[in-house]
C-alpha cells in the first residue's frame, strides 16, 4: 500500500509539473501574440465595428444630430443610380484587368523561366519596375501618353494610319485607358509569383513526359498548369481584390483642375472613389459606410467563390 501511494503521489506530482509547464507555455505564447492581437483589435476590428455603426445612422461629416436609420442607407445605396454605375464600372474594370494581367504575366514567366536567355536578370528587373513605381507617378506618365493630340499612344497609332481616340477625354475610352495602365503595372508582380511557382516544379516530371513522347504543349497542359494551381489561386484572388479596390489610377488620371475625378460623365467612377467622394466631398458618412460594406460583401463573396472553385490540394 505504501509503494502504491508513493507511485500515485509521484504521478500526481508529474501531472502538476506538466500542467504548470503547459500553462507557462500558453502564457508565453499569448505574451508574444499580444502585440499582433492588440494591433488587430485596435486598428482593424474596432474601426470595422465603428464603420458598421456609422452605416446604420444618418451621420454627416459636418457636426449635426445623428439619427438611427437602421438599414435605410443600404437600401438607398442599392437604389442609387450613381452607386449602381460605380458597381458596374468596378466589375468591368476587374473582369478586364485580373484575367488579362494574369494571362500576360504567365506568358512572360514561361519565357523568362528559360535560363538560356541572355540578360535574364535584366529583363526580370525591367518588367518588375512598374510594380515598385508609385501609382501617382505611373498615373501622370500614362495620362500624358494618352493625351489625344500630342500623346505617344496616338502618335504611334497615327504612324499606322489609325486615328486615335480621345482616351481619357472620351466617356467610351477613359475606362479602357485606365484598364491598360493597370494591366501594365500589374504584370510584373504576377510574373514573379508565377516564376516562383514554375521553379518549384520538379524537372523530373518534364523529363518523364519527354520519355513518354509528350510535346511541349502537352507538358504545359498536363504538368505546368496543374502544378501551378497554388500560384493561380493566389494571383487570381489578390488581383481581383486589388482591382475591386481600385482608387488611385482613377483619381490621378481623370481629375482635371478643381473638378472631381471619375469622369467624363462618371464613366470611370469606381466604388472606392465613389465612397471617398460621398464621404469627404458630400460629407455623408452614413451612406458612404453602407457602400463600403456593400463592397466588403462583394469582395468576400467573390473570394469565397474563387477558393471554392480553384483551390485544391497539390502534391509533388
């Protein structure tokens, strides 16, 4: 009985030591996580809760009584013609920029993945320069390039015997001009992601395919594309989220003098610029917050659909 009691006491003592050690590890883990958690709560979660609260009120930027209107701001936003046009422009911009930039960047990545090309590092650097260039600088340069009378784009088209459009001065060509600029700036970033994915694919698969008699096109469809799926998922999701949040190119390239951007005739007004103008030009924070949460819902739904459709487990 004495031996059994001693063993039981030792077991209990070991459990207490293990429990104390586990508690210390948990406390240290939370201590290291605390800065990130505080950052998340103070700078992300709380502003989102406060913005949602604002969206449920008639809340002006000018000091005035604030009344609770429940979801009236959401109903007004979804029935507002300018908001609907902003959503339409945003979707057109996104569906053009994201897939075209992805296809072009994949083509560039396949070309620059060939190590036999001379000056490979130089080409990669040149294509990545637009990514690290600020949107303000890019916007002003391309605004000059698209100038109808003296811009280089129309000058080049004139050499080919084509009469160039008015671009940013035309309600039909302004949005395509911004789309072209955005694609040019986005290609380099996507290219780097695809290059990383291509270099992670084991060469043995291609060698085995050659032994089996597969040509380059078959290797691309049966090996490269399936194994690039993680890169595709990342590029598609980040490209679409970035495009849905477009703001700076519209502000820089379409703002003329003291007038607002988004023209001509609101043909380039996208959702984020619409939110900005409603909030800080028309001083209607409640309506702007409601539109912001509509954009949040669109981004969330699109992202979940993409993850459902494209994400799958890949094993090398």
